[in-house]
């Protein structure tokens, strides 16, 4: 908010100075006016760059800044995991992708889901960061949503891409919650169930 107010104040100050210059030099000759106009345009480009925050911060930079603010207020919860294997489930609509990760030492199968996972997947200008062998999920202490992931260890390439959950899966409670650890079913069983969804129901 402070940044927005500062940019607005800068823009207003520049606009006011431009009006003042026009009033002051309204009777000046063409040469003087040309120099003033060129100078004005150069400063205008600089001001617009500041107001529009160019070059723009990346989404992750904004997330990191937000996480730092929460950390300072004691509102971040850290959950650290170690994983051996992982597979991905396609997103359904705007739900975001799902990942099932086999935790070390038979500690269960961790399920993560949400649009925040896109930030750690490979894209046109990025490489894969998640899943990985060591990572920390940082969540909001009061509201419970994932703020970001701190990735470490080695990158794990997902073993398979399973078909998305259906609307019936969500409606009937067959989709684990984000951050839920499945302890009564093995990783291989979860993967087999999701891959079986490729087959049409007879």
C-alpha cells in the first residue's frame, strides 16, 4: 500500500511540475519549447517506468516479499518433508495440479494441490523445481493456505501424469485435501488407482 501511495504522489508531483513549466514558459520561443518538450518526454518515460514498476517484479518475488512480511509477524508455519517418488495428476479447470509424493521411511503419501504449484513447474522461461527430495511447505498460521514452497535436494521428475479427478470425485469426497498425508494406503496403490481412471467405466 505504501508503494502504491508513493507512486501516486510521484505521478501527481510530476504532473504539477509539468503544468508549472507550461505556465512559466508559455511565451518562450520555439527552440526553448522544443528543449522543454523533449526533456519532459524523457522524464515522463522515467516516471511511468517507476509508476508501472518496470521491470515488473516476478510473481515469485512478490510471493517472497509477502512471505517475509508474514514471517516478521510470526504468521508462517513450516512443514518440512523428504520424498522418494512422486506423480502428477492433471488439473481440473482452475483447481491446479495435484501431486502425490511418497515420503521417506514409509511416513505416508503426501498430497499437494493448488494453483501455487504452477510456480514450481517447468515453463517457457523456467525449469522444474518441484517435486524434489527435500522441501518445506510454508502456510499461513491463521488461514491455513500455502504461501510458498522452499525447494531443496534433488528434483524428482514425476513418474507419470494421471488423468484429472472428476467433478464426481470432488462431490463424493474422493479427493484428499491439500497437505493431507495418506497413511492407510501405499504410494503404489494411489498411483494405480489414479492410472486406472484412464479406463472408461464399463
